[in-house]
């Protein structure tokens, strides 16, 4: 028995994590598959205390790698950092990169991860050619876009509730050099920042905006816009430095006192960060690890939030909802003193094939919140009301506090997902703390 939690460490559940190199063996009789535990909330936690989850991180073998066509097949526990180390020297990278490289292929598929290039590239599921999964009854099955397509669609973003992912076959992205060319610019308010993000998305494949989440009045939503693309061979050196900037240079040995990340400290950080980028905007070459995974350089950065942990709220608000809904969202956040030193805007493109995949056309907003008990729940409830009214949705891989009735109101695709689960797992053997909280599964 051990205490299991997601990256936010809210909640914590006592469970049994079964580890082994043979994924087919350890998944039998397990109620859920768990990778590196980098989902923020309860998606990778057992449905009840004492339940067995299968930990995949030892099942990380490469089964095939076609260096000519850029196709990789590996076990579900194969990590994104291993993929980059293997494929990048051959001119290939993951077509989609989330905010950390400490994730497994199985976890990337189960969350149908997206990145800074969703507006042009979509989610990782668009590049999955084949999956081998173990169903709730122990049967192993090969599925893909043309084989058991409904089960395949439900598995993309299905948070591990349709089957244990054993193997993943993935199409990689060819790049002309191993470097990223970036440009940065500041925006003095939210309308300017949103307009700049949309304009940048027309010509840049990677875009993201950092937002000062505590600025008020005329400065509400001020921030820094970051644009990037893979540098051409003529623009960059052929090789990267031996040391990645995402290699941890510092580590938090223990939890910090909870008061350290209060509104005063976050406000000071936001002011310094904004001024630094206004005075010294950057344009030039950067290492891709520093661009895609900036937080990885601080080991155990989740300990910044103290023993109570933190939650993240990530939603997407549709384009057709109008810019006022974005403004009201940030007004609610600042009114509740939602102190977060990392508030991020991204531009999302077309909806993917996953039945519960997160993105849809619109703007994604994500930020961390120190867990403050009932006050944090009140804030999440208020933000979710905005999401529902706008026709948006939340990201299950980041969620810990959304209520079942609110999720149902956001998610018209839920009946189709439930139908797939009824077909392949009528007894609901595969379940998690998330599915108990949001989908009505038995604990």
C-alpha cells in the first residue's frame, strides 16, 4: 500500500501500484493504468482505497523505429524524454509536446495531449497509427483509425477508462534542425494580448501567451506573447549543446510553507516577469527543451505549493463566444484573488477525433491555484459557470474539483463515450477516482 496522487497532490488516495516490465501481466486485475503520475488531479488514482493500479513506467521498450519514415512503436511506459533522445538526432520529434517531457506514451494518448501548436497540428491522437490495448476482460486487441474506430476514438482522451494501453505506434514530425527560433513581445492589456495571439497563430506554428493573472483595471490580462518555429538548417547549428536547459539544475527538497505563494508574492513575480520581457524582448535561437518544458528545470516544482498541494483549472472558451467571455473569466479570477504565477493562453484549432479530447476551436486558459479548501472550490465553481455559459469545456488531465453536473453540462459527447464503455466494459471494471467523481462509477 502506498499514498498515490497526481502532480498537484490533490487528492491523495491509498492504493496498490503494481510495477513490472510485462505490461500485459501487471494490467490483469488492475482497475486502471498509471504512468508517471503527471496528470494534475485524480485521473490516475484508484477509485477506492486499496484498489490496484498498474504502473507502466518499467514497460518502456522500443519495439520498432523507422528512421526513414519517422514511425515509432514502443511500449506504453516509454517516456517522451526517451523519444526525443532517440529520434531527435535522426531529424524527428514528437509532433505534439505537452508542458513536460516526464510523461509516457500511454499517458499522452489517454489524455490526448496538445501543445503550443494545436491550432495547426491538433492533438497527439491525430498521429497515432495503432494501439494495442488490454480490455477489461483481459482480452488484448489492436485498434486504430480503421479498426474498432469507435473504441479507438474513445481511448484517445478517454483517461484510461476504455482499456489498458500496452503499445503505441506513432508518426513523428520531421524537423530541419534541432533548434527553435522564437520571438517575444509584450501586450499591455487582454484585448491586445488576445489579438496578438490570434495574429501570430496565422503564421507561427507554436504560440503561447503568459498572462499576469492578478493585474486589474486597464492592465487586466497584460502579458507576454511567445512565438516559435523550428529553425531552418541554414539558420542554426547542426547539433545541440550536450546539456539540455530542461535538465534539473535545482531541486526543492521539501514542501515550502503555504503562505509563500500568496497574492503578494505572485504579484511581485508577475511584475518582475512582465517588466523583464518588456525591457528585453527576445528574438533568436533556443534549445527546444527550454522552449517546450521550462518547468522541468526545477525538480519537484510542485512542492512550491506546500503540503496542501494545488489544483489547475484549464478550459477552452469557443471563438464564437466573443472576447467579453474571456474578460469576464479573468475578472472572476482576480475578484477571487486567484493567485497564480503561471497563467497561460493558447490558441486551439479544430476538434480532434477523441470522444473526450479537450481542445476545440477557441482560446485555452490554464493556471495553477494553491489548494485553499472551500475557497478554491468556490472559485472553480464560478469559473466553470463561465465555461458552461460560453459552451466551453475543461481538460480532464488537469481537473480535480469540477462537479459531475457541471461536467455533464459541458460535455455533449458524454453519451457516446458512455455507450462505448457499456459495450466493452459493461461491469465498469476499469474506473478511477475521476470516473467516480464525474461519471457516476462505483467506488
